[in-house]
C-alpha cells in the first residue's frame, strides 16, 4: 500500500471510531532527539542504549558490513549505468545492444593466442595444480573473459565520459577506531597528519610482502604520513613469532626497533632461536647484555600481550591489519588502496 493510501485508510478508520473527533485525545508525539544526539535504540529501566553505545561495542563489525553493502549497491548501480549507456549508444546507431556488443566488444577484444596461454602458465606455474595440458582450455577461457571484460570497460568508460551522469549513491561515513599507540614505535614525522597503525606478525608472509608498500608510502608522503607498529603474533599459525615480537620490543627499549624490524623482515625464515635473535640484534646494533636481560623480563611479555589484547578488542584476527587515521584497511593491500584513503584524509576526510 502506497503511503498516501495508507494515510487515507488511517483517516477513514479514525473517522469511524466511537469517539467524536472533537473529544478524541491525541497523544503527543515523542520528542525528537536534539540535533547531534545519537538515537536511542532501547531503554533498560529508563536507562537509554544509544546508537553510539552500539557503535562503541561493535563499530568495526558494523562498518565492515556497511562497506560490503555499499560495494554491492555500487556494483549494481555501475552495472545499470553501463547497461543504459550501451542501450542509448545502440539506439543512436540504430542497432540492438547485442549487435553493438558484438562489434565493439567481442570483435575488438580479439582471440587469445597460444603464446598468451604459455605466458600465463609460465607466470603462474608455482600456483597451478594439476596437469597443465588439461588446464589449457580453462586458462584460455579465463584469459578470453579478461580480454572481453577489459574491452567492455573501455567502451563503457568512453560512453560515460560523454554522458551526463548524476551519481547520488554515497559511501558510508567511515568508522574510525580508537587505537592506543602510546609508546609504540613510530617511523616518519611524529606530527604527520595521517597515521598508519600496522598490526603485524613478524613471521606472517603477507606482513613481509607489504613492507615495500609501506616504505613507498613514507617516501611518497614525506612529513604527511607516519607509521606506527603494533604487535599481533598469531600463535596458532606462527608459534615462534611472539618471541620475535618480544625481542623487537627490547630493541625498541634501546631506540633501535626499526633496525631490528628491518633485519627480521629481510630474513624469510620463521626461526626465533637465540642464535637468530642475536643475529638480528647484532644487525640492529643492540647492546647484547641489555638485550638479553630485557628478553628475560616479565615486563616484555606483558607488553606484547597488551598489544595482542588491544588488537583483538578491535576485532582483528588476521595480519596484517591497518588503521589509517582510525579507518580499517585489511590485509596486504596494493599501494593504491592506501593512497586513496591517505589522499582523502589529507583533503579533510569523509565525515
């Protein structure tokens, strides 16, 4: 039922009530919340539970779901926009959409060649499972789809450039987690307007893989970005990583965390023996006696456990995990994913 019809039905029902209109007692509407006041979602014995309370308890999980919903809606909007652009172009040419796609997409995408299949196999040989000969038809089909998708994207992008499109779908306001970085190692200008907090595991291969990306960001945004390191060793996956974190914390006590950090990530091993840690310490230029005493201290273990507890409280259960001015970035993302948020933050951010 449309709202106007529903409203009329409500009026008619009210008019048929046993109470004359002049005598009807209309309860006052609930007071609207003051501007800026979070909506009340429930009350317990008169005590309100507000939207802010829920966000504090599960803000990151809610933000992830809101972002997934936005991406789903954006994907569908983009597809509908593309379809209407193709329909408009086909009508302009006096042909069907299918004919347009055949001439401008399928024909111009071209066929996949044998050398292209060979190149794909060579590039991805380490990840291919099974008989390569039997997989060639599937590989060819995959590459053909890539070519077709690329050509369709190019065609639609060209049509979009000359069309008048008013995109009104807005992304969700980003959730900003509050991350405790007191005492954590910092690389870059300490007063930089953008802070990247990295929760990492020294034995995580993805954490190692993202290090060049982080170094490039610091180089690209001098004075504008700083990197803060937090420990999140995953004991179930990397049982010796916690000890490396403890050793790096001891390096930080001598103001040489980053030298130790770089020595660890330069090594592809997952060993945390005394000999290995000593080698890292030597590379970083640590005082051996002070390093050994620190490594045996209960304070060291407590410090790493504190980082782990903070990471888990934020909802992290994998590494690497990042917060860019409190905005979550999950996993070893390409540099463009970080640049997009950094640039937005430098422009003032989405509020």
